[in-house]
C-alpha cells in the first residue's frame, strides 16, 4: 500500500499504527530517496517515480489521506523540537511539561525552519501544484496496467 498526502498530514502516524497491527513494513519517501530508488522532490511523486515504485514493490492499494491544508498548517506550525534529539512536541496536543523546555534534557525547544508558517505554506503550495491530477497521464498509465471495461466511456485525453 502507498499512503499519499502532503507533509504533516499524518502519514507517519498512520503508517506506524498499520505496522503495529499488520505484518507490513514501513518505508517512508525519505527512506526511498536515501536509497536512491526514487530521486526527485520531497513534495510529490512524479510519474517516473511511481513507475520505479511499481517495479520495485507490489502495490495494490493507495490510501490518500484527505487532510485540509489549513489543518496541516496548524499541526506543523505547532511543532517544536530540542535540536540534539529531534524529539517532537506539538504545542496543541502533546506539549512539553514546561513551555519551551524539553522534558528529558531540559534544553530549549526550537521551531525548525520547515515548520515555520511561511515555509509550510510554500511547501503545501508546491505539493498541490506537483500532485494535481492530470487526466492524460493517468489515462496513459492505466492503459498499460488495467484492461478497459467500457471502450465507449473511455474518452481519450
């Protein structure tokens, strides 16, 4: 299965819960990029990346998390971390015991550049632009994978 959606939508959380309950392995896009299997941007999957993924793994399910960008922005901009460990606190639903201080080490928390509002908005806009459905590419790709059931209803791009 592949889980799709923008940064901060909960893919990691959902993936970890799936692996706790099912005999499945979790690979993040970051893992795949580090392994040089899928080279490209972190914000979306291109057609060549999807084809490489299809060749490497048997994928029969795609889960698209439908999380509004405003909710994602709110989640990400509430994240703070202690730089040394990278432990994540969310000021709305998982705050530290003392505001601005790591519970374990006592070091000050910082907000990563990626979690600042301007950066989050920029990254979400990039994700949206790169992952908008493009029917001609979807149609061409599916023609190579799935037999058509209704030739008359299949309007070519």
